[in-house]
């Protein structure tokens, strides 16, 4: 059960970071958006692989 919980948290974190990508891109902060995109991809990948 805890494995699925951690996986769900990782996917949620990835989705939260995707929102940060859109927000930072809208503000014109491209480096921050790129870092958030990398973090989001890593978090979602980790969540899917953990599941």
C-alpha cells in the first residue's frame, strides 16, 4: 500500500511542477521553466516506475 501511495505522491508532484512550467513560461522565466520541466519529467517517471 505504501508503494502505491509514494507513486501517487510522485505523480502529483510531477503534475504540480507542470503547472509551475506554465506559470514560469508565462512570466518569461525560461530557465526556471526548463528546470521545472526536467523535475516534472523525473517525478512522473519515478511515479510510473514505482507503481
